[in-house]
């Protein structure tokens, strides 16, 4: 029974597309909160920002791998959400940084 499940997971990598979608949603939703934490708590914020940037990057990588599965649509949506979340966070970070330097 377990060997059959392992073979199915090896053949169809749809879990990568699903995880890509989940990571894309997380990166899209939590971007502003991460920048807020970064701006508020300087010491801890650096680590949180570094950890956060791995989430959309992993979403893009897993989405790219998930394009070979039967859940290609979920992989595409995961890639798009991860890219939008990553770019949105970078733009918001640059905006906050620019405002802090102008004060």
C-alpha cells in the first residue's frame, strides 16, 4: 500500500503545484505585514525579511516544477501569485525605505 502511494507521488508531482499556490497566497497576503515588522523591529525584522523572501522564491520554484503535473493550472496561479507578492513586497519596501530616508 505504501509503495503504491510513493509511486503515485513520484509519477504525478501535483503536490508541488498545490504548495506553490499556497506559498503564493501567503506571499501575496503577508507582504505588508512583514515590511511593517521590519520597519518596527530592526534587529528581528532583518531575519523576518530574509525568511519571508524565501517563501515566494520557493513558490516560484515549486510552481515551475509543478508545471509538469496534472495540476498545471494551480502551478501557473502559484507562480503568478508568488511573483506578484514578491514584487509588491519589494515595491512596498522601497517605498517605506524612501519615506524613512526623507524624514
